[in-house]
């Protein structure tokens, strides 16, 4: 069995990891052919790398696409070179012109650029954005264009409009209106950055969907103060016992006065009851008045104000901590990371 | 030795400031005196008025009071009208917040057309005080033992008992209502009985306490 046939069998029967190894191997073989100046063989190998079945990563694809264009140009196939470069520019408009490969390649690349309208991100790196700083994305457009960026969930449903920028070449898109971090899940979640471009001149449009991961790291918050305990409060009402005691004192002394008078007075000299009952009644009435007064004014205003101040102080402290914690949560940075690109 | 003792006692006898509280009192009332020697009951009653002063020094209070008035006798009896005068002095020491012990002497004179009858009744009293917590007033009840009374009357008193009950406001301006009943027991064959019932209303004024000097 020849080596290519064996490789084909391996590609058909092996799982994805084996496909990835095959793509890497094809890329290495292609570069060896390129280094040996066998540009037609190199172009064939790079074309196979770009085959979906090869399982190449986006970086390997971009590399293979670039080398394919250069190989075609070196092989004297300008039209194929321009087509390869167009494909490369369409998927990655941020790449610089490969001037290091000579004037011919440069000319082919420039020709390819003229025939493609594309927009895309440049070097999407991990960044921590707050609602104060915002997030910055570098984007590129092959021709002057208006680029609108959208944030969409993993299913493509738009969630937020990040704004529009006029781009010519490389431009910065600043996302200022970040969502409330509290509304985002704490774990990394998959989202999509959608770039919709329309050419400044002509009706050409392009759209690029870039997977990104958003996450919100946890933040230290101050625990809420415990509410005042029962022991911290003062009694707001006096006991009714003193008022009852006053009634008992008045009635008791009044009754004792009348009783002592009737015991002490000589019965043969006439009754003292009238005077004793009169004064004893006054004493009892005084006790009743004391009872009414004491039972009617049991609220201790000083303690009531003290307790209200205690509650207000706790509420104030609690509200302050709640506001501080909310501020901390709201100002948490949102971590934006590039997601896995699938083509 | 004598000079050392004098030096040691000097702090005790030296003049030092003591917060003295003076209370002035004015009162009026109704007095009802009744007596019997086994026969008819004699009665003299009438309105009396008077005043007094109390001096509080620390825990001890000394009071001096006087009342007087015209006591009328019923016209259908042989009892004479009398001019009544009474002077009382009393020293009071609180034993505990609700209890006070007092000792004093009451001298009284009944003057009729026939003559003057003088009484001196020393007494010891125990007073229970029940201050109200909700209003500035105190109810009180006192029982007294009259010890060794003397008189120029023909009968010989061997002792007696008295009660006093009332309610009084608290300083600086206080109204009071008080009931007093006093009875005397006599020696001898004749079963003489005598008692004095009295209702007093009055006012006590306690000016702001000032430091006084006392030895």
C-alpha cells in the first residue's frame, strides 16, 4: 500500500485527533515541498490541509491558505494565487500584506484585496472591561465601511447593540454600554460578537460571527451587620405594677385609717366614722388618681426614641453596606475571551 | 492629756455646714372633743387654725406647730365653750424608707369661764409612709402611744393612744389632708373616757434648701 493511500485510510477511519494530526502532517509536508521549491506539490498539499475533512485548526487553515497563494504565485498561477489570497482575506481581513514574499506575491495580494469586501476582528485577546472603561475591539475592513457590532447569545439571538464605527483598514470599536455584571452568569458563558458591515460606497455587505466567552469573577462583599438583639432595646412601656401598687397604697391606707378609727374610738362617746371615712376616702381617691395617671402614661418616650435611633443606625449601616456591595458588584470587570472558532 | 482630747474632739464640735431644709406649714381644721365620766357625754367642737415650721437636717427633722380655736358646746348641755390652744414639738428619724420613728410632746390648754385645763401628753409614734410613684404625693399612717400624760384636771390619766392618717403632696408646695384621733384612759373608779378627733387641711411650703451652719 502506497503512502498516500495509507494516509487516506487513516483519515477516514481515525477520530478527530487523528484528523488534526493529519492536518499538521500535511502542513509540514507542504512546507517541506515549498522549501524544496516544489510549489505545485506544495499547493496540492496545502489544498488538502484546507479540506474540511483534514480537521485543521483556524490557524493552520490561515497558514495553509497563505502558503497556497504564495505557492500558486511562485508556480506562475496568478489567478489561482489571487483566488487563494481572496479566501484568506475573506476569512481574515486583518492580516498585513505579505511583502516578504516578493513583489509578485504583493501584487497578487493587492489584486485580491481589491476584489473582496470583508470585515473581521484583529487579535481578539482576553480583556477585563468595566462599565467605566468599556471594552475595545480592533476590527479591520478591506474597504471603507460602516461596521455595526452586536452581542448575541450562543444561538445567535441579538442581546445588545454595541454601536457602529466607520472603519477604513483597521479601526477600534469601543463597547461602552456594558451589561450589568450581576445579570451575567459567574461561569464562563458562550456568546457571539457579530460584525455587520456595509461598504461606504456600493451596496456590498459582509457579516462575521466571532465566538467569545464572557464571565464575571466573584467579588468580595461586606457581610450585613446583624440586627440589634432584644437585649439591645430598652423597654418602651413601664410596668403597670407601680400603678397597681399606688392603688393598693391609697386603698390600703384609707381602709386602715377608717378601721383604726373605729377600733380606737370610744363607742360610748359617739362615732368618728364620718371624719375617718372622709379623710380615708381622700386618701383612696389619691391612690385611684395615681393608678389612673400611672396606667395611662406608661410609654417611656426616652426609651422609645432610643430604640428608634438604634433601629435607624442599624438600617443606615445596613443600607450603606448594601449600596457598597451593589457598587462593587456593578463595577466588577467583565472578562471577555476569544471563543473557539469553528469553520 | 486634756489638750490631746480636746484636739481629738475638735472636728466633732467644730462648726460645719449642713444642708438644712425648712418647711412652713399653715393649716385649718375641725376639732371634736368628747368626754364622759360615766354619765352624760360632754362635747366641744369647733374650727381651729394654725401653722408650724419643720427643720430638716440630714436624716433628722424637728417640727414645731401650734393651733388654736374656739370650741363650742351644745346649748342643751351643761358643757362650757372653750378656747383651745395646742403646741406640739416633735423629733422624727426615718428608720427605713417607708418607716419613721418620732417622739414629741403636745401641750394643750382648754380655757372656759370656769377655769383652764392644761394637758401635757408626751408620745412616741411610728409612721408608715406609702409614696405614690405616679403622682407626687404620699399617703401615711401613724400610730402613737401617749406615755405619761399629765394634767391639772381632777382625773388622773394613765396613758392613751392616737392615730394619724393622711395624704400629702411633695415639696416645694404641698397640700395635705389629715385625720387625727386621740383617746386617753384614766385611773380611778369613775369610768372617765376622753377622745379628740380632728380633720386638718393645709399647705406646706418648702423653700429652696440653703446651707446653714450647725454645731
